């Protein structure tokens, strides 16, 4: 979206990563598929919006090495809770180490297993309408199902956030009919026509959709 010089400027001019966040991002980028985490300016925007909402209780779908959850957890007040969903026990060990280093481990509960089952269990346990926000950043084919569960779990005025909704520009490539690209196109179309929400697709990072439940 930005050329690299302007992106460097944007980060220098605005991003306030903690040392733990910066370490977590650099180590992950160097060792693994580092482009799986949100960009720092996205993390900071999510954190700011959650603070504006005075959010206390939320869900993250797709934890990976913990970078976005560090931003989220630091925006929660004492006593706030993040239910962090992932299937990967190995990579989330790094997330748990980062949470401890950042002093936010007490605000985060890691729930290992397919996120859809975790969300359905929350609904079955009477948690519908009890959450302030849900952040969706896992398998793209699951986005619409996660969104429907998220709509049930947040209260009116609650926020659903989804990452990768511009999918590196592949959404407008007529030659790209891959499953993930089509899933993102379907997700964007689904939300655009959904009168249950107010909506903005923010062109930051890989595209960040904010949907407020009416
Ligand atoms: C893009 S990464 C998340 C990045 C993280 N939100 C960040 O910005 O630091 C996607 C994560 O979703 C997890 N995932 C994939 N399919 C899943 C599923 N069905 N249920 C729960 N987690 C899943 C993967 O294991 C991976 O860690």
C-alpha cells in the first residue's frame, strides 16, 4: 500500500512498540514465516480502538507467536481478559513467553483447538453478548463462520476486527481464484451487505476490517 520509504516514515513517526513487542516481532520474522503477524501500525491501531471502547473482554482467533495479543493485552485494564485461540501448541509457547515477559499473562487464556469449536463452546456456555470484541486472524476459509460466531458473542456496540482483508492486493487480481483469495472476497462481500453492522475496511497493513455490531 505504501512504498517502503513512506512506511518507514510512518513507523518512525507513530509506532510505539514496547521492547517485548519489538523482540517478539524481530525474532519471529527472522525464524519463521514472519509475515503472519500484524504490522506494528495495525497492532497499535487495534490497541487504540480497544482503549477508546474501554474494552475489557475479548477473543483473538489466531495467536501465532503472540505479537498481536501483546498489543491487545496491553490495552485491557486490570481484570481484563483475552481468550486466545489457536491450534498450534508449539508456536504459541513463544506467545506465552512474551506474555510473561510483558507482564500480561494473567489477562490471557490460551485455548488450544479449532477456534470454531471454542467459539461454539463459548456460545453454549452462555457467553453470547458478553464480549466487547473479537479479532479474527486465522484460516481465511473460516472467516465467515468466525464472523457469525463473533456477532453472537459481542454485545451491541461491540467490535469485530479482521486482518488480511486486502490479501496483498490479490482480491482484485482476476487471475487469482485460489481458495484463500476467494474466501477473503466472499468475506468482504458478506460484510458489505450485512445491515447488522457498521463497517470500515481500513487500508493499513494487509487491510484491517472494523465491524461494529449495531
Ligand atoms: C496469521 S497467524 C496469527 C497472527 C497473530 N494474530 C499476530 O498478528 O501475531 C494465524 C494463526 O491461526 C492459527 N490457526 C489456523 N487455523 C486455525 C483454526 N482452525 N483454529 C484456531 N487457530 C487456527 C495458526 O496456527 C496461526 O498461528
